[in-house]
C-alpha cells in the first residue's frame, strides 16, 4: 500500500513539474519553476529584455535556418574532411589560445540576424588567426543582411550560404556599414537595399573567403577544426527555456516548447567536475544575458543539446591583397608596412602614404606642413632636423627661461611653453614665465597690484599691508577711522593714505585736530607773522592794527593804510609804503618828490645817460640822436664805423687820381724830350 502511494506521488510530481514549463510567455513564474526543479542542472534568470513577451515575439531573436541547406546536393558535396593528427585535450578555449583575435559579445537587437552575426563573427576571428593578428578587424553583419539574397534578412538566414556570399562577393568592415538593429527596415529581402558605398560615401573594401564547408560528426572532427583554424558556427533548435539561461550546462528541460532555429559561435569545449561534457559558445544577445553573453551547452547528445552538434559550419579566409600584391609578399606596401585589409596598408614607423612610399616622422608624412611639429624638416624616416629654437625627436620642444617645454616645471609649472621664451599661462597666472599670480587683472609684479598696498598671494587674492583692507587692499583708515567716514581727520581734512591726513585750510596736526593760521600753530611765536594772535582757523588778530594788517598781519601800513591799498602814500604814483609809516620812492625814481627818474641806472640829468648819444625822456626810456631807442650804445657805435669807412673811401679815391695824373705827365714829358 505504501509503495503504491509513493508511486502515485512521484507520478503526480512529474506531471506537475512537466506542466510547469508549458508557458506561452517569458514570466517570473517560469523562471521560479526552472530554478525549483531539482532535475534542472543549470540556473535560470529573469531578463528585463524578455519580461512579459510571448515566445512568438521572442522568435525574432532567432533566425538560424537549418535542414534545407544541410540536405542540399551542394551542401553534401562541400564537407570538410577533418582528420585529427593531434591528441584532443579535455579542455580548449579559443579565447585562451588566440586572445587578441576572438572578438567580443554583440547584440543583434530585435532582428532575426543571428545567422549574419555568427558567420561574420567566425570570419573575423579566423581572419585574425590566419594573418597572425595582422588583419584584426570586425566584419559588417549589416552588409550581409542587406545583400545576401539567399537569406531573409531579419527573418533568418543560412550560415553555409553566408560563407558562399563571402566567397563570391565579399563583405566590408563594420566601420564601413554599421549595424542598425532595425527590423522594420529589414523585414524581408524585398526591401533590404544593398548599398554600393560605405555609410560615409567612401568606397567598399571587401573581405573574402576561400571556401565554405560543413563539418560532421564524430565530435573529434569539430574539435580538430576549432583547434586548428578557430571558432566555428553551430545551428541548433531553441526551446522556450533557453531564453532564461543564466549559468551552468544547458540541457533542454522536459515540457519546454520549440521556438525556432538559432546560430551561434562555438569557441571550445570542457567538462565540469562531475565529468559532464559541454561546448563553450558565444551568443549575440548582449552581455547581460547568460554568463556575460556566453553559455555552456551539453556536448554529444542531440536530444539534450537541441541538435547543437549535428553539424557545424565554417570556411577558410582569404588574406587580403594590397594593390595586386599578396599580404605575405615581402614587397607589399613597398616593403614599409603590412597589408591589413583589401588595398589597405598599415605603414611601419617612418613611412606613410597610401602605399607606404613616403617618408614620415611621428606618423606624419614629410609633405605635411605639421610634420616635425611644424618646426623642422623630416629628412628621413623618423629623423627630424629642427629649426632654430626647437629640439626633441619631433621638434616639439623649445625652452622658456632656459627650461625645456617638456619639463613639468617650465613656465613655473603654471603654463605651456608655446615658442621660445613665450609662455601661455593658466588662468590666474601671469608675467613672462607665469611666475606671478594675477589679482584683478594685474600681475603680482605690478607696483599697482592690490592698490599698491599689498601682495598678490594667490589668484585674485590680495594679502594687505598693515592698515589696509578690502579684496584689493583699497580701504584704509586714519586714526582707525575709515577713509570715507565724515569724521575722518577730525572732520577737517581728507584721509589720503593710511594714517595720512590732508588738512583743510585753518587746520593742522597728524589728524587735522589743531587750529592753525597759515599752517602755523597758535602757540608758535611766528604765528600771524609774529605780529598777532591766531584766534581761529586762518583767523589772525593783529597786535597793533594801526601798523600791520592783512590775513596774517604780514602787510605794513602807512598812515593807517595798507601798503597794498592804491591810496597809500597819498596815492602818489611814484611812491610805495615800504615799512610802517615809511613811504619811499619806487625803484628808479629819486628826488624829494620822487619825480626824478633814471635810464638804466643813470640819472636823467647826467651827461653820460643814454651813452651820451641821446636823452632820458622817461624811466629807462632813451631817445637816441639817430632816432632809435634803447640805451643808445649800439647806435653810437654804428655811426662811428660808418664815418671811418666813408673817410677811408674818400682817401682811396684821392690817391688813385694822383697816381693817374703822375703817369700821364711822365708820358707827355717823354714824348717832348
């Protein structure tokens, strides 16, 4: 009875377990069912990209078509006969053997283009392996989707015929025709437009395959092919549970439903600690799926692994040629580079140009104006001859203040040495070598920086001298009172600098706190010219007001009238009040009534006045005999010279007349006698 009950419960569990996987949508319940089933040896996960979608929708992520092609006559003929000549290791991973050549995870998006990604991915890896990493590129799946009319764009395609397309037509780089992931554009072959140029308009450079083939069991054939030539492509059936794969060795679970065919890249194989064999494969659903985009799947059982290893697909790649020469030709790219792609040379150091036939320095050909940093000539491969003032391998170095432009301390560590002794300073620094901070537009070396009352200690930061304040040290005090305060300098002056008052009239002292007369303190004996008292600001009271007056008692009086008054000394024209009650003649006048005058210091009545050649008619005014003015001295001298010259001329004329007469008489006498 107990055995019957146990058997009944076991059958019931299996029925429930089986039923739990029959889902039409990707849901959390499905994930939980898988993870709670002890018979499932791998981990499932809930992916946001699939959540809530029906498997009819998720079929768009597939697209690997199988069956029709593998049964075709051509397919059966093009089969790789793989014979292993080396021992097959227990573990092999292409990522370990060829780490530079195995390209990473991609994302096909909502387009059934797995066939295009698998084919171009395997081709890219094998091209790198075949050329020993010389041609390490990513081939465009987009171009294959657009142009291979044997397949159906985003509705699926054949791996084998994709390789045939590589053979017959060729495919450019991903950078030439980038992937768009737009299934609306590539819904079928009728609206997929095959372009004739790269996206940027540049010409297509097509990479080609030399062959396309299938590989069939035994499994050692697949392993030998992968070990020898690199990754291969596998087509397999996808069931509903595969979308939830997270980690472990995938095996199809009971009750999961068939969704469609899929194509992936196979990298290698291994076994877990329990001896369970598996393939190492690379999907193209992004890095968030599976183990960073990779997955393990059971090896050697087509039921458990969904026909994963029924057959595999690959091909041999054709290394590119450059301008008619093979990649392996020592003279390819003029012997100065490598042929990395169709008619694409990667030049060696010191060479440039399309054909690597032009000398270059630092990757710049000699005909380029920027070669040798624009400061020299590229005279041979990687050999610059620098202009004056420049140095370094590529003439990129000059000096500022004797320090190399390549030295971190050049321009005081605060700028760039752009030409000899010319620094371009960073913000906040100035002067020729960026050695000074800048404060409000002035360098620290400028005497006017910080208003001349401090030092510029950092960018726009003044350190003020004692007595000064403000961001630019523009504020100061006099006797601790701010310069703009009405009470500064006792209210009787201006604070013109720290503790420096300029007093208003009538005040004096350090802070203009003392009354003064003409700047002299009241207690000083000389105040008010020593003749009075200072009774207020610039206010003198003269001691004897009948004798002195004026603002500071400095003006004498004559007869009680100030010397500056026009009526002083009776208002007489030629008199001046020269002292208290003392009227004297003005300079130049003499006599009891100051009515006599002189000319140039000589009394007008003297016979020698006006040099004896004229008459003194007014103060310092001569009337010369020749009608001229002045002191008559030059006039007299001129007349004397004239008389002497005239007399001399008369004497000369008389002498000539006498000589002529004598000569005539002598001539007559000679004739007579």
